[in-house]
C-alpha cells in the first residue's frame, strides 16, 4: 500500500479563487524518497502546507490518502500524531518554551494518542542527547526557547532533531536547504539520510539540485504552474540543473 | 519541563470544571448577618482582643461609613450589599482554637488534602510550613514548634494579638493605615484572622512559609489580615494560595497584607490566586478586592511580589512597595489570566523615596473569552530619590476577539537623577506559532497553554518550585475553552 | 475614564463653580438659530454639572486649574483694536497665507486664496450663512465629557472656518497667528475653529499661539473641529508660545474618513499653563494619524499634552511621539491613549514619550495608556524619564566642550530628533530655530545640581 497517495489535487489560498495547485498526483511508497523541484511560485510551499493541514488554504478538488486514511479529513495535529512531519522552511520562534520541553510535549502527545504511557524523563533525556549529539546540536540549544535566537543553520538542525525524535512515517522537507552553507547542509543531509528506513517515506521540496546531491531521491518531480510537468529518476534533477526551469515551464504553457 | 505534560494531564483530569469547587460539610459558628458596631464588638470579643484593637476597629468602621467605593478601576459589578453577608464564620470546635492537629475536625483535614495541602506534618512537602485559614479563622499552623526554636514566629494573627501584642501594636496598620481605602478600611474594621510572621535579626528562614486561604461558607466575606516583619538582615519566602467553592452568588474577599523589611532584610511574597471565577456566563465568583503593600523601611532591604492571578470574578489588586530605605529594592512579577466573563484591574505601585532605590515590574496579562483586563501601575520618583531606577515591562496577550486588554501606567518623575523606563506591548498568539505546535502533534488547547506558559516564563520562574509547577498547570486550566 | 459607575457617587459634581468663569445663562446670545442655542445650552449644562475640572477628574489628574479661580477674568468682548497686532514671537514664515486673530477673532485674513479654499470668520458665517456651519459645528467633537470644551460651546464668539474643496491642494501653508491680548484686565476667551477638507484635499495649517506685549493674564479656551474626508491630507503644525501670564487650553477633535491622513506636530515653549488635547477618531479604513511634538519648559511653566487616538474601524494606523525637556520649576504632563475598538482588527498603534529632566524641581508626569478590544493588533508604548546621559556629556567634554555647551548640544539634539520629523521644510526650519532660541535663553541661568 502506498504511504502517501495524492490524486488530482487542486488548491487555492483562502479568500482567493486563483488556483495554486492545479491537479497534482503523486504516490510515495514506504522507503521512497521523492523530490519536488520547481521555480519560485510553482506551488511548492502550498503543496507542503496542504499536506500538513495549515489553515489558510482551500482544497478545491482531488484527494490525499495517507496510510489508507483520508488525510484531508484530519486536523493538523491529528495528521502530525499519525506520523506526518513537516520540516518548516521558516521555523517559528516560541519565546519562553524550552526546546526540550517542546519536544517532550510533542512526543507525549503522540504517545498519548497511541494509548502509550508518557516517556520516562530519563529515557527522554537519553534519547534527546543521543540524537542531538548525532546532529551536532549542542546541549545549551535544547535549553533555549524554541528557535529563539537560533541561526539559520541551527534552526534547520533543530528541525531535523525534532524529526528524529518524533519518528514520523512521512517526512516533508520544505526547502530545508534554504539559508544553509555547505557544511551545515551536509550535517542536515546526513541527519536526514540516517532517518531513511524501509518504512519511512520522504517528500523533499527544493529549489536547487544541490540538496539532492546529499539526499539522493528515488523519484524527482518537476512542479511548475501548479502542475507536475515531468517525473523521472535522479538524473532529472541533473537535467534541470543543466537546462534550467525555463525548458519545463515553457512546455507547460504550450 | 514535567509541568507541561502535567498541564495536559490536568486539563484532561478536570475537563473544564473548577477543581476546587466542592463544599465542605462542616458545622460552623456564624455571627448574624450584617455589619454594625455590635458585630465588630462581637468579633473582637470572640478573639479576646485588647481594648486598643477594638478601638482601632471601631475607628476604621466609623471612617468607612464616610467613604464611597472606588469607581476608577475598569471593572463593573452590581452594587454590593454590605449588610447581606456574614462577617464571622468559624468551624465549630470545642475550644477557641485547636491545640494540635489531632483536635482539628477530620473533615477539615480532608478538605485541605483535597486541595493538595496536607496539614499533617509527616505528609507535608519538606520545608514548607503551612497556616490554613478556613473562612474567617486560622485552623492549623504546621511546623510551628520547629520554627519557634529558631525564633521565627508563624501563627495566626489572632494568636499573635494575644501573644505578641507589642509587635502587633507597633506594626499593624503602619503600612496600610485603617483609613487607606474603602476595602482596606472595611478589612480593618472586621478582619477575623490571617497570618503573622516575624523573622528575627539575621535569620534566613530555612523553610517556605505558606498560608492557604479557603472560603467555604455561603454568604461569607473573607477579611483576612496578614502581617510579615522581617527584622534586620533576615530573609523569608512566603506563599499564599486561595480557593473557594463553586457558588452561584458572589462572595467578597477583602484582604490586607502588610510587609515590613528592615535593614538588609528580604521578603519574597508569592501568591497563586485561584478563587472561584464564576461560571462561563459570569454567574457567581469571588470579588477579590485586596490591598497589599510592603514597606522597605531599612537600607538595602528588598521586597519581591510574585502573583499568579487566575481566579476571581473581579480582581482589584495592586501589591505595592514603598521604598524608603536607601538602596532598597522592590519587585513585582505578575501573571494575570482572565477568561470567560472575568474582570481584573491589577498592577502595582512603586514609590521611590530613598536614594538609589530600584524597582522592576514585569507584568504579563492574558485575556480570553469575554474577559477584560487592565494593568494599572504607578511609578513615583520622589524628589529625594537620588539615582533611583525603575524598569517596567508590560505585555498583554489577547486570545480571541471578544476580550479586552488595557494598560494604564502612571509615571511620576520628580527627581532628575531618577531613571524610569516603561515598555508595553499588546499582541496575540500568532497563527504561525499555533500551527507549528499543531504540526508537531500538540492539540490546540495544549498548544495555547504551552505558548502562554512561555509568554509568562519570566514571571513563573520567580516562584518557589512547589508553586511554579502548580502555577503552570493553572495557566492551562484557566484558558480552557478559550480557543476553537 | 470610561468605567462603569458602581455606586451612587455622592460626590457627583453637581455644584456650580462660583468662579468668574461660570457663565450666567442669561449671557448667552438670544438672537441665534435654535440649533446654536441648543448647542450652547448643552455646553453650559455639562459645564455647570461638572464645574472647573479638579485633579480628582482622571483626565485632569496632573493639571490643576484651581489657580484660575483666583484671577478676576472678564469675558473678552471683542472690543480690542485690531492693532493689538501680530505677536513678535510668532513663527516667521515668509511664504504662507497669514490670518491674524486677536483674542480668537480674525482681524486680518488673506485677500487672495486659491479657488476652492475658503477662510472666513466663524461669527461672520454664523450671521450670514448659518446653514454652512450647522452640519459641522459641535457635530464633530463630543464634548459631553469635557467641561472646558463644553464651556467653549457655551461661550464661543468667533474663530476661523477653513474649507478646502474636494481635490484642491493648497499651494502654501495657512498660517494662523492667534494673539491673546489683555492690556487692561485679565480676559478669558473661547475661540472656535472649523477645518473641513473635502475628498482628496491637501493642506498645511500652521498655528502660532502668542501673546501681545504687556498683557495681563489671559485664558484662551479653544476648540478646533477637523473633518478630513476620504483621502484628504492635513498637516497641522502648531507653535505654542504664549506669554508667561497666558493660560492656553486647546481641545482639537479630528475625524478621519478612509485613507485620510492627519499629521500633527506641536511645539510648546511658552505659556504659564498650557494644555493641548487632541482627540483623533479614525473612522475610515486606511486612515492614519501621526501626532508628534516636543516641549521645553522652565520655571513657572506647566504644559500638558493629552492625546487620544480612537481606532474605530479595521486597518487604521497611528503613531504618537513626544519628547520634552523640563528645566527647574517646570512641569510636563503627557497623557496618551490608544483605543482599539472591538472588530477594529489589524490596527497598528504606537506611542512613545521621552522626557529629559534638567534639574531639581523639574517634574514630569506620564500616563501612556492602551485600551484594546481587538486581538489582531500591534500596539505598543514606551516611556522614559530621567536626566541627561552622563556618558554622552562626558564624551563631549572630553572632546573639549565646556559643560554648558555640551549640555546645550545634547538638549538640542534630544528635541531636534523629533522636530526633524516636521513634514514641511520651512516650518521645520522655523521650529528648529525656535528650539535654538529657547535653548539660548537657558544660558542666562547657571547649570546646577545633577552633575
């Protein structure tokens, strides 16, 4: 069974009739990594936000099935507890809430939904420290409020740390490479690669091919004008890099 | 950290109900309803008070008759009929006061256990001494003996009147005079009990002192009076908690708290106020009209108020510091949460008199539902307050579009070398913050509690540990039903 | 305060002030249109009910008018000759349409104004064309909570009516030079002005409030009503510099329609007791108000700035910024209030007041207030008060400046910071010179105390 099955998805930004997504279809099976590439304004962020259930978007047609469930019928927090994780392009600051507290709250919310007991404080600390160490996240960052005063690289590393801790089934990475220098990009990519398992699917959304040198996708989709104009294997990304988006967007217009 | 999860559990546990809304079935002794000189004489006689105290009460009562209720606060409520309340209600016991916990009515002990305040010393949180005030009288003070050995006096104010008349006569009404304001004057006339603390010279009181107030009886006003004296070089941390049963009618709570810090002394006074706030429609609840004032009499003295205000239908409260001693420090840390139909007009006054006095005000107001909340504060730099400093930060958070949040600071500068700095913001929980939490699987109400706890963190972390956890839970509970 | 009264206030001010200001109802003009008589009666009844405001009235907490009762004021009867003249202390604006008023009555109006612009005497208009005034006068300002404004309604005799038709942009600023004069005896007067800008109209109104030389005490109690229709823009720049025996009370109420802009600046340097109260009602979305100002006060001077900005509809913005310097014996008051009404979402209101106390016995009272009933808003306020930054002072002295010069420089810099925001170049220059001149006056006094 497919992990994520998007069929003919149409969506608009709330209070606007202008369609952003005009019929997206794609299927991710467990263990697969799909990349969605596209120019600015193609609808990349809309796609990730619609999957995560962010308010402010209206789905006007099509469906999203996640692990056999109608994802669009679920609230944003239910989707998250069901295993859908969005690594944000711009992670928001939450003053006064320590990163560790936040993570523990999120983890226990999921455990509770699954009828599991709360995680033991000691187990949580062990798990968090192990993950943090692997991702090069210093301990003091865990005590600092969520994303407050974090550099661009720290924010993205913290996102991957959260991903590692919450153990999602589907990871949506929204331009995780934006604002990262090459060293930070490597650390983040290594973190993501470590999470690739036969059960887990990933949707990597990016503007540049660069990230895909480190997170090697199984399938690449080109998104332009709200539609997937071409799909292929990893070589498609290289082709894009060589030819630019122009060649593909013209094809759509035609 | 754990508290956040606890918040969530607690929300599930109480699911919208006021947890402390039970009534204790206990036999009680009440004076007849109404207020007149005879009632005041009755209260005074009941407590075997000296003549001077009765005179003082009567003076206050007569003055009160000439006063009118303050109308400047941004709160509205129907007129209070001061004749339609009991001014004295006490749990019946064989003697005037129980000699030990064994004499305390077991029903009462169970009440406090339900409230999470075990009075039996062996069951107590280590290092917290408790004075429990039930309706009008103090029912038990724990760890008394141990404290007495160190020279710390911690007892009910009635007992202090009998045993330490000199201290009482010297300090009672010396910070909040009987003529201070309508509610404080009423309290001076009819106060029934409260706590008294004296910390001797040079002693750092090794345990937290705590009073737990509970209004139980119907139609009862609670008028407790607390007096804390920190002698030179001493330190004490004092905690106050309050609850009341759920009742349809409004009940008046008009307390007075007086603090005195002498040279190099420090008092830390923390309150978690969770009086019954009324139901979602605004029916019932406590009118919390309280006068709290601390005098930093001595050089280098310090008084720090921390309050977490989540309860009461109407709150009118301005814990203040009079900074008389040179280099003295006043602090006010406040979290006030109003939800449903609650109204709160609260803040502080920092009166800088001495040289190089310092004050710091951090106020976090959260308004939800149809509630109205006002921060009202005064910073006054007197002409002799050479080199004084004040910093004020006042932040308001609105949850929903039917509530109000107001900020009314008064800043009076009469010395050029005194620096005053005031900042205030009003905002709401951003959609982005909320979505971020939802995306991590945190349900909306928990997310709001989490974000609000973060917003209040600077204040909550000034609370002693035992209270901080309680307070964090309260933040979540108080905001139930405010979203969605 | 707008709170609900909870108890029957035994101290309800029903007592009539027995001051010389208390008007005799019989004194109200008899041969006026009914609506005007009603307006006067309503004003009188508010004033009689509330009396001269005392410091117990929240809005007047820091400004005490009790001293007025001791002065034997007589109501100005318009008998002074026009020659009482232009005050020497008015702003020097070469390129402006100048209108001179003596005790609130226009004595010289510009003879050539662009088409679509009308500047006339209120008294004249009431006599010849009352229908032109009726829709506006007393309709813009709600004075029911303002005893002094109500007294103005009862006693107003004259003032200026300025009308700019839709789409008309005034070429040069209008400069209102209002001179108070009392050569013989203390006088009180109640000028009333109306400023109406049609849709898309654009104008700059400058006011110089000054006093004729050798005047006894004067009390000017003015009310200005301003209506800005959609997209109209008014720059309202005021220089309040009356003499040391002048009491100058002013209440301005401005009502703004969609996209209208009201940009006000007040510079107060003179007067014994000055109160500038502005109430701005943002009634159309996109309306924007900017209320900036500065004041400099010395011995015997009291200046009160009271601002209320009412965000009545969504998507409105406001900004209040005032800076004041108070020297020995001066007293500054700043009361600013931002109200955001329920449903006035996406309002943005900011407020900042900074005061510099230069010496002993200088006093500043600040009350920056927010009253918010909508959640999707960005509102903030800040206030500071204190002495000069000693590090800055030392820095300048270390570079060789004498202390007095260093202080003067820092005081100027402090005020210039906000005066620089005056939108009209020549007016800004005139304001900056006025600050220089005021500052120069300080050198006569020796620095003392705080160093």
